[in-house]
C-alpha cells in the first residue's frame, strides 16, 4: 500500500526575525564609505554603498521596503512579502530643505536622498563607529550629526512661526549659540516650541 506524503506547512518568519537576520548578515560585511565631507573632514555611507546589498538580502528573505515622504515626516516601511500585513515602520521628522545654490527641486532631491539614507541606516542598524578606521581619530557619529541638522532646521522653523527669541533659547539651554545644542536639547526645544505653536504653552523659556 502506497504511503501518502503529508505536507507540513512551513512556518513563516515574522518581519522582525527576517529583518534581524538581514542586520546580522550586513553587519559581517565590510562596507566602504564613499561619501566624503571635505569641510568637516569625515567620511559617511552613501546609499550606493549599502543599498544593493540590502536589496539582495531583502530579496533572499522575502522582504520589501517602501519609502514615503510627506510634510511632517519621512517613513521607511519594511513589509514581509509572505504576509503583507506584517510590517515595521521607521520614521524621522521632516524639515524644509534649505541648500545654498540649489533650486527647490534640487533641494528636494537632496532631502529625499538624505532621509532615505538615514532611515536605511537606522532600520538596518548600520553602525558608523563599528567601521571606523582605527588609525584615525574617532569621529562623531554621522547619523547623530544628520539628526541634529534635521532638528535644528525644525527649531529654526518653529522659532520663526512662534516669534521666539534665539537668545532666550540659548539662555535656557546655557549655550552661547544654538549651534552648540546637542541632539537631546534640540529634541526638547522642538517639543517646547510645538506646545507654544499649538497655544498650549504661552511662555516658552
């Protein structure tokens, strides 16, 4: 009597498990930085440095990603192709791109590239410090510096909208210039200014 083969249903891994596998594999790869900031003297990852590898890993692990940008925030959605309701979303606040010497459309293109790069670095946990040249002085974490730029632009916008004085902001955080604010202070400043903008807080600093 011929035995019937019983097919067992393959367990579908969650988007988190698949993403973690991609992170682990990517972390073992030596990725070279092609971006160079001649002014601040540091190197950084460009999309072309890691995105082809990420796309290949996503294909192998049945994941796909969707980038979206609106007035408030940029998001990167990573979806489990085997279960499209299974997804994880990474987001970052958006500030108006103001790039000297660029047309509005060029500035928008630069903003999109910048935000996509940051979101992928965040989602895949691409650690700048892990890939630094040990013979050179330790550089600041590029991802944090990029976030500071985003939040500083948001602070600038909110200060203009709320009629707040920069001097009051600097005195509150005990700095001589707003450029000296660290990331945590910038985030706090955004929260305070947004409260004032929404009329929930009249006195800011």
